C-alpha cells in the first residue's frame, strides 16, 4: 500500500455523506414549521389576551427567549455527546436517572399530544366562519376538525413528509403576512404605541407565571433542532446557530406582532380580543390592507394550523417509535411500515387519541376555542416548561460526571443560570395556573392538569424502577432511542425475551 | 439440495426484499440500502477480510475475495483507511453503492432483470427477480429450518437478523410462531459470532436513525 498521507485528496465516503448534510437554514426552517407563526400570532395571542386579561405579552416573549437561549447553551452542548438528542427524556435519563427519564417521556407524550389536539380544535373553530364565507358551507366545528384529523392520520401513517419546499414556502409566506399586518397596524388611524405589552413590572406581578407559560408555548419546537446533530454539516456550529437564530426569530416576530396588534386595538384590547377572537389580528390591520390580503392571511392561518398538527404528529409518532424500540413502551410502537418507513403504530395510537378527544368535545358541547385550543396549548406549554426545566438540571448532572470536551460556560455556567431562571418560571407557572386557564382558583382544570403531569411522572418513575428490577437489559437502554445499537427487533430477539420479539 | 442454492447474504436479502407480486421492493430504497450495506460487510467478515470491533472496521487481510462486489467494498475500505466507523460505512454504502453492487452481481447470475418504466419525469430503472420462486426461497428456507427445529448456518442467521433489522419480518416472518421466534432468538445468541451480532445491531440502529431523521 502506497498511501501514507492521512487525508487522501478526495474521499468518496466524505463527499457522499456530506451531500446529505444540512445547513443552518434547513434546520431553522424545520424548527419554525413546528412553531407555526400565524397559529401563535392570530390564535394564541388574542385568545390568551381574552382568557388571562394580561397584556404584557411582548416582554414575556423576550424574557422566555433569553431563558431559553441560556438553556440552549448546555442543551446543544450535551446533544453532541448523547444519542437520541431531541428527546428531553434522553437528557433526563442520562443526567438525572433513568426512572425519572421514563416519567419525563410520558409527560412529553402527554404535552405534545395536548398541542396536537389543540390544533384540531383551533382548525375547527377558525375554519368554520371562513368556510361559510368562502364556500357558503356551514359545517359544525367538529366536522372540520375531523377532516384535518383524517388528513393528518393518513399522512402520518403513510409518512408522506409534506415536501420541504412547500413547508418552507408556506412558512416564509406566513412570516411575510405577520410582518405585513403588523406594519399595517402601525399606519392604522387607531394606532398609538402602547407600553403595556412591554411592561417589565408585569413579569413580577400577579399572573406573571401565566404570561411566561403562554409565551413559552410559542417556542415549542425549538428543541427539535438537535435532532439534526448528526445530520448537520458542522455539529459544533450548525445546530447551535440554528437554535439561537430560531429562538431570536420567534421572539422578534411574536413580540413585535403582539405589540403592534395591541397598540392598534385601542383602549380595550382585552375586551376586543374576547369579542373578535381569531379575527382581532386581521381586523386591526384590515382598514390598511385590501380584502385580498385578508383572504391570503386567513388561508395561511389555516395552512399554518395544518402544518403545526402534521409537525406535532411526526414528533409524537417518532417519540413513541423511540420508546417502543427501547422496550419502554410496547415493542409494537417500535415498528415501521416497511414500504414507507413510517412509525405506524405510534401514528395510529396518536390518531385514535385525537379522534376520541374531538368526539368527546363534540358530544359534550365543550368550547373548541378556549377549552380545547387554548387549554390544550397552555397545558402542553406547562408540560414542556416542566420538561425543559428538568432537562436543564440534567445537563448540569451529566457534565458533572462527564466533563470532557466542553468548557466551563457550556458545562456549568449557562446550565446553572438557565436552571435557576427555569425553576422560577416553572414555580410561577404552576402557582398561576388558574390565571393561565382563566378560571377561578381551585377549579377542576386548574388542579387536574398539574395533577395529571404529577401522576404521569410518578407512574413513569415506578415503571422505570420495575424495569430496573425485572428487565435490566431494557433498563440499560432507556434514553438511548432508536439510534442505539441495542434497540429494535433484532436486538430484542438477541436479548432473549420471546414475548418481546413478537 | 434440490432447492435453489444459497446465495451470498446480500443477494438473498435483495431477493427477499423483492418477494412481492410484481417484484417491487417491499422496503424503501433507504432502508434496503442500509440492509444491503450491512449484508456486504457481513460477507467480508465471513471471507475473513475484516473484523468489527467496538464499532470499528479492522482490515485483517487485503487480498481480493474473488467476488467483484465484496472486492469493490474491500478496495474502498483500503483506499479510505482514515474512516473506520462501521456506522459511517453503513451510511456510505447505503447511498446507492451497495444496491448497485448487489444488483450487478444478481444480474450477472441471471437472477434479476433490468426493468425500465417510462414515467412523466424520465425513465426509472429497477431490477426485479427473474423468478419469483427464487425470490421467496431464502425466507422459506429460514422458516422451514426454524419450523423443524433445525440449526441455521451463520449466513442465514445474519440474513434473518437483517430481515428483523429492516422490518422485512412483517412480510416474511408473519407465519413464524412464538416457538419459531424463540428458536431464532436462541440461535442468534448461541450461534451468531459476536462480531456479526454487533454488525447487525449497527445496521438496525442505522434503520432507526433514518426513521427518526425522516430519511427512511
């Protein structure tokens, strides 16, 4: 052999693998499509104003963005060291302990599922008047929800990834619409720059926790950036940059849009939000923009909701796939459709859950806007906040034991600072949960949601301990996900449990 | 043996993956590629050309194998000595390299036919089994042995492992009962060399990876 050089002039292997690698923009687009800008700006913000009566939402976006950016320092650093990055429970399993990781995985499934059903409710509610207006087609909200539910279910099980270019185009169009409407607000005759959305004092007043939890829901999806750690061009730079850019972009977009909407809405923005609901965002700018712009805005609002539900569906079915591969959930969830690679059983389970929720709300006559969309989104937001906080603590724990390869700021400084901020936010969110849901203190929903997360955590920890005692091979694989060489059908067969191999 | 002869592992896997009415692949190209990549590396282990230890490929003998497909992979391994991780090689071979080598090997043996399908966007070339009986044979052989409680040889154990790893078992092992599966699992543990266990595990992880990153 004549080769002595360490790096031959051209490596076919490097070239072939590099071709598929993702750059910063691709990762940002992916993250933002789960964040669904118009859903937040036209849906979450006005509903949040109406339900909580709190207006300091722009400053809350900024405060949450700062906390998340600090959290992300340790989060992206640890992603470089572990398998299955992108799943909070993987961090928690490695940094705090596997039983807590199992509990976290169940909380995550619940929280993401709440977002999923929230988007079904929102679509039904917001599409109803629009369909009546456009097509003269007056259907009940749940019928429209069921249509998009079916669409999501079919796409999920066939794993038709909505074409990346289509998603990117829709996303750019959404962002353009948000900015266009927000600038139109500034030129509206009613506009007077309001300081209420930026009132820093509100973050320390009553209801602060509700504001922060509400703002956090807008960022959910940013944690998916690290899924691409192994796929990115330069893992040390691409993913961190994409994460910070996404967080900053979300804060800027939502903070600005909320500020201009509130400033243009006149004196009683909370009252108007209650009366006009999803139309508030479009109404305040309507006198500056023609009806064509309104139609485009409305259409994109609906596609934004659909993109969000498909995105959450993918996240959930892949979460279940990972857990099924590990043997933490039934092994059946670790199966895919061979011809498409779709994580079939996770997708089906998720669709069944969605159907039950829609039917339940339709039969009981509950409100799709506040009780499904808003409570679902806010409850999911509280769950994700809890997970982020635990993950932040897990990062400290992990680097305390495995300090190699990262500097003090990534290992200790940022994670400790972030954990303190997140613990504060979590405490406030849980103590303000009645304000967040817009109910009297002690109402059913105000204790049921925290209780549900608590029960899931405890049950998960219990299951983790049972696995430790009875199935050490499964226990050892908790948090390693589908990427590990110890999970899957062959590995299960190798680990010798005929029941599992089925 | 009266039945068709046993082929190299990758060829048997390719045929098994095309054991359908029209000879269409039961797997996505990405998943099939990962399976074939694992199969070719397993063949090199059985040729005693490479070892797999702790996720790395070690070349123990650089002489050609006499078979063009595995020799091509071995040459590439020799040329790119600075890349050693099994997972990198599986990913690389799965980009089309493995499928290409295996299709050519099968075509030379007359076991697959080139099929051209003219569509809206140009012509799509694929390879389909020349004889559907042959395509079904490898999986039938495994099922029969397991059904009779007989021992599979090492190449067939690797094949069975890759069938599980790629999810093909949902098509070809459906009729395998609890006993057959227990048999298989027992043989994996006792008769499949550790190196090959590790390799199939890596192939399975690569398939899981592709699902998570929406590339499957």
